[in-house]
C-alpha cells in the first residue's frame, strides 16, 4: 500500500481546473484512483457528470488515454478495448502491460449499463470496473436510480403528501458482481482514501475482471454544503449504511469496522434528501426501516466473513 | 477458387480472407451464420482475430468502437432488430470516424415480426454517417465486403455491406473467391488515424463538445462523406486492376437507347434484368439502373445519368411510412428537381418482409413506366388490399 510521502511525489493524472461542483465526491475519487493505479492506465468513462466536467473540448482533465462513447457503454466499450489489448499483445504490436479501468455512475452501472456490465464480467474481460455511486442520476437533475436508498427524496421519487420518497431499497450491486465470480470485488467510499487506493491496487492485481463500488457524496443531489463531503462519506461508513468490505478468493473481508456503530440517523440527518423524514408524520417509521435494513445487511456481512464462499 | 456458397458463407469467407483484428458480434436471423462460421475460423486458428461474443448488438457496436479506437481493424455483422438496437452506437462510430465494417443481411423491422428480406433496417440507419453498399449477388457480397474494408479505412468512415436477407444470405450461388494471401496483401496492414493505446501520445476519444465545437466536428464528418465517392471509385479501380473484376457506384443494364428504366438496389436487380431481356426481345426500349452505393448518395452521377431517360420507375424495398414512398424515390426526386431535363418519376414499393418479386411484376411496372403514368402516387407492388 502506498504511503502518503510517496503519494505526494506522484504526478496528478486527473488534473485540477475541471468543472466539477465544489465538494464533488466523484472528482475526488477519480483523482485518488488514478494516483493509486499502477501506470500505464487507459480509462473508459460514460456520458454523465464525470464526462461533462472533465472533458469539454478542447479541454481535458485526463492525463491518461481515455475514451467515452455513450451512457450505458463503459463496460461494453472496455470489452472492445480489452480485446484490442489482447490482440495487440498477441501480435507483438504492444509491449506495455496496460491497466484498463472503466468508470460508471450508479445509473450507468445499476440501471442502463447493467446488461453490458454483466456481459463483460461473464466474458471475463480483464479490466477494473469502478462505479462512482452517488445514489441517483445527478447529471440530469437528481432522479432516482436503483442505487437510491429507501426513503430518499429525488426529483422522480419526490417526498409528497402521499408518498414519502423512494419506496424501495437499493439494489445490492456488489453482491451481483460477486455472483459473477469476479476475481475481486470491493466497496468503499472517498473518505477512506487509503482503503480506496489499496482496493484499486488489489483489484488491478487480481487475475481477472474486478469491480469496485465507491460511494461518492454529491452536495447538489444529496442537499448539503460542499465542505461536508468527507464528513458525510465517513458517516456512511461509521453508521454501516455503507459497509466497507471486499471479496476475493472466495472470502469476504470487512475492511473497516467503526469503533462505535452510529445510528443511521446520524448519516441521514446531514442531508436534504432525507429531511422530510425528520419532523413529519411517518418519517420515524422510514428511519426505523432503514436502520433495520442496515443492521440486517451488516450482520449478514459479518456472517459471510466467517464462511468460505467459493464455487 | 470456384465454390458453391450461400451469402452468409461467402461473407464469412471474405472475413476470413480479410483476417480482421477484432470481431464483436451477436446472433440474429438471418445474419447469424456469418459470425457463427467466422467463429469456427477463430476456433481453428485460421484467423488471428480476437472474437468477442457479446450479450447484445448494442454492446457489439460499443465493443467494436472500443477496439477500432484502440488501433484494430474491426468487423461485425447483424440485421434488422439488431441494427435497430445498435442505432445509438452507429452515430458514435460515425462521429468518431472509425472504419468499422459491418455485414448486414437486410431484414424487415418489427412489428409485426418478420425475419425476411427488405431494406428497412439499413435505410433506417441512413443518417448515422455510415457508408452503405447494397449487393445484387452473393459474388458481389464477397467482393464488396473486401472492398469496403479498404474504402472505410481510406475514407475514415464506417461501412455497411448489405445483402438481402434469405434471398442472398441463404441462397447458394457459384462464386469465385481469391487467394487468402492476395486479399490480405491487397488490404495491407491496418493503419489507424488515431490510437487510444498510443501511450506516448495520450488522447481523449469522444469529448463533450457544446455550441462552440459540435457543429465544426459534424461539418468535418459531412466533408468526409463528401469526399468518400472518389475514394470508392479509386478503390474499385484498384480492385479491378488487382483482381480482374469489379463494380461501379451506379451500374447500367441495356440502357443505351432506353426510354424507360427501373432504378433499384439489391437482389431484385437480377429479377429486373430478366424482365429487361424479355421486353427487349419484344422490341421494348427498356433498361435498368442499379444503385450499389446508397451512402454517400451519388447525386453527381445520378443527375446526369437519369436525365437521359423519359421515365424512371423507382423501386423501393422499404417505405418511409410518410405517404410519400420509399427512400430511393424521395432522394432521387430531390436529386432531379433542378435537372434541366427531368424524367417522369414513378414510385413503387415492393417486396416488404420478403414478399416475392417476380419478373412478371417487373414487366407490369415497365408497362406503366413506358406509358409514363399510373393511377396512384405510390404503387405497392403485389400487396393484397
């Protein structure tokens, strides 16, 4: 694992001057990921916030070769790039060992690009797919995705007089990726930068396709002040709302256990998207259901950690 | 070598001779066999290609784009619903100026579901920035696919090589193929106009462009299509010189003194040839103009050529569902609008969903075209009312 002293010496591969909002969790994550990844790296990105804030022609924040095609096509485009890598290696038309990283937001990963991702993992293309998960379609204006948590108010699951925000729990994408027998899968968040960077290194070293889900708070979409991104990201880990764990070689491993597991409410009350749950009638029940869900998932994860889950 | 091959077998064989770097494809009737046969070449080590059996046509084209941008000669094959599912990605391949070459076994679009041949699929993709070639025979399919690779790469545009579904894709024909080595030598190694994997020169492929640059990118792409016609003619000449046979962008059959001609694309040209021969025996001055290249639209060639005739029957194997006929009719009407001498244009739609089109149908059309008039604006040949 890389130390902070060495990190300071590494060149910035995701340069400053891009157009992300102040406090953007995704921009922080991409910068840390590119710093962590052994070079050379080639990146694939989808249409979305990342592409819009980093690559408006004639500017680019990317100091590594990068391709963008469409919204739902990070995994499928990466499949083609990876096939090209294999072909060129085989034919002696490429000498370097390139690390291929495909980025996707939660919309492009859990929803519209889900089939392409599943196909790419099943075909075992060797690349690292990273979902920068901000729990909704933020680029188009904060719509609900299948990553949006229960109870959250978005512009297409608005908290109204009758319906109190999103009425379903999120999809467990990491479990779905583990079910694809990926070589490495992990979940983390930007506040735990060292964990994130270690996971990038491990994922790229794994002998096959790998997947990382990174929670990236979004000030605009979640409704908080830009300076709070890291604190909220940390609270997601400390409440176990966002378990920090990995899966490799048939074993689950929890990488971060909070010293004191905080009530999920501590995370929820920092954000505008959950504000309707506090004070309004019925809100307590939704918070209670979220707590039950978080506890159940955490407890299940602890049990999984004890078992060997290999085919 | 002289062989008996179906259209699909011939296109698969052409792919073997081409030996593309990467092929990403998904099965769909009636083009399935092309990649199915090609995958046996991969399994037997007869080609160097990496074959990616993707989970959808959308992913097929996305993977082709990724591979082509990464410095690889890239091919695929599809039809109908598959081409429709690719639609979004077709525009991206075109906009990125990637010379991906795709076989299409032309098939009707649902609904209602139909697996048989017509031109609805490729023609619905006409504005996506792809070169489009339509073939009359299996032989032409084999030859055109090989040519398309060179044309696409020289023009920096993707290309569709279309054979009529079932009518050609599943029709056994005597074809003459080339030596594999000769095809590979003629094509030469792939030289990408840009390369994502060039680490010495990191690039960003597919940036966001707003009001200040998008239009300029598009204008460049349009210019690429404008310049494609001479590239096609150049490659056709090179092909003819190397292999001793060849094709033109627009081909004429018995038009020397013709008064009435039919204008069309694809396998029905063979049917029309037969009708022309029979009518010529009866002393009728009829002929045929066959369009091989639909994109770029060769208006420079069509305008002077078609002015020579009194009347032109335009046969479309697809309809625009606009009440104004098919694609060829509407585009030819525009092309001839300001011609000094305008022939009478008569619009016919035929053969949708693989509906049989016979020499008798063609003879009936010729009778109307020779008379210079018909009752309806658009005639739907052979349809039951």
